[in-house]
C-alpha cells in the first residue's frame, strides 16, 4: 500500500564478553639476573662514586609458567664505591648497586650489590723490589672492570602482582597490575554538644 511505513530490521549486536582474569604474585626477593649495558671500569678515572649506568635483564623471570619480567627489560644501577689502581701493585676496586627496572613506565625497585676487583700485581711488585728497590713503586695493579654480558644477581624488593587471562596457555607474558591506591580516611564526625 502506498504510504505504508517501511519495515525496520533491528541489528543484533553481540555483547562483548571480557575474559576472566587471574592474578599472579611474584614474591619479594625473587632473583633477577641483569647485566650492564656498557663496560664500567675504573680505568681512566672516567667514573666516580654515584655514577649511574644502564642495565638489562638477561633472562625471562617466570612465575607459575608465565613470563612476568621479560628478558631485555631495562633499568638502572649506581656505582656506590670506587678506588683506582695505584702503585705497589694496588688493584682498582668498585662496588655497584642495582636500583630499578622499568616495567611499562613504572619503576620496580631492586636490591643487591656486586663488588669487582682488578687483579693485583703484588707478586711483580715484590720481584721488582728485590731487583731494583725503589722502582717497585712504578708497578701498578689492574683496573676493575664489569663488562656487558657479565651476569649480576639482583633481587626484587616488593611483591609484584600480574594479571593474565584465566584460561590463557602457559608461557605467555603477564601484565603488571596497577598499584592499589590507599582508601581515603574519613574525617571523624563531631558529636553534637549536649544541652546542660
């Protein structure tokens, strides 16, 4: 019939079902093997106490079959102690600490230190002292050096929560869960003054 309204067909939109999530917790004091991204050495007196250096994880860190900290995650460390090589076979020494890893823009604190010493030349110093006396002062030790690829052991400081789909196959990578926010504390309500 003319003027009859056209039939309208309603489109059925399927509901989006969010996958169920489960939480994995990486306990504190979990070992993380890292390496310096560059050579750190006492040679040439180019570094000093307080110098920062970049580091990266050497292996995946896993929890319950899930990669929670992937290999290659970058972070930072600090040179906490240094002494340069010197006369009479004195070797260079340094100590470094591991500060944090960057997990998607969030800094995950690390703990741990590593001490590196250069090999001393005290044997050569004694031999030279016997042979030429005062010239043994010109025999120096070796510089302390940490190279890229050297395995250094750090540890996590706090428990870390990761979320994964509940039905996910293992050997997947988890996502660092957001830090829970503290609930605001309600202000105490003053009791009404009693009439005397």
